[in-house]
C-alpha cells in the first residue's frame, strides 16, 4: 500500500513538473511572439514613413533638376522643398526611435532564452538590429544631403550658384543619396531574412534522408 501510494505521489509530481514546464514554454513563446509583433509593427510603421519621405524626395529631385537646367535658380522654391523634406525626416526620426525600442526589447529577450531555440532567436534579433542600424545610416545620409543642399542654396543666394564650391555641394548631395539608397537596400534585405527566419522557427522544415 505504502509502495503504491509512493509511486502514485511520484507520478503526480512528475505530471505537475511536466505541466509546469510546458506552461512555462508556452508563456515564453507567447512573450516572444508579442515582442516580435511589436517590433514588426514598429518596423512597418517606420518603413511606411520612409516611403512617404521618398515620395517627397522624388518630387524634389524633379523640381531641383528643372531649376538647375535654367539659367538662374529660384532659391525660394528650392528652400521650401528642402523644408518639406526636413519635416518628413523629423517624422521618420520619431518612427525610428520607436522602432529601435521594440527591436531592442526583442533582442534583449532573446539573450535570456535557453535551449535549441536560442540560436534561432538570436539570428532573428541580429537581422532586426541590422535593419535598425542600416536605417539609421540611411537617415543620417539623407539629413546630410539636405545640409549640402542648404549650403548650395546659400551660395546661390549670393549669385554663386554655378561656382565650383556650389557644384561640390550638389555632388556631395548625390553621393549621400547613393549612400542612403545602399543602406536602405541592406536594411530591407536584413528584415526579409529576419521575417523568413522567424517564420521557419514556428514551422521548422524537415528534410528526410
């Protein structure tokens, strides 16, 4: 009898421990999903803000090219365009800060994970951080571009719109545009990898041999 009660007690303890472990695992996965969803939503909001800026940027490029093709430059019109772009950049900065917080929260959580899923989660977090870093690089480049355009307009107001120094600022603006485009492409690739890896973590692929 005592032996039976003993084994019954052991079995009950095993079931309790197993249930607790399963519950803890589910909670961990749930927390992870919540953090991923928050980061993903913030990244989407940031990318939408960037797309809005790029639309204004494209309109601005056309406007600048029209002005630069003439004999004189309407600096007032171009300054207004630069100021419009700066307003969109400020909105983009706010979205970036929010996105960084969520990416950091996801990344910090993965460092606390244990077991086989830790490596998978860290790879996802790595690519999310890379997206964050590359988009910051793009943002800095775009702000620098606008700074160069301001410098050009200052010279244009003095009548030196065709001077070597003025041309240097325009060339610098173009270089920074290229830097931003490269960073955005790298960021998008990093996010695509993160999303793919996250999906594979939930639905692992099994290859028969």
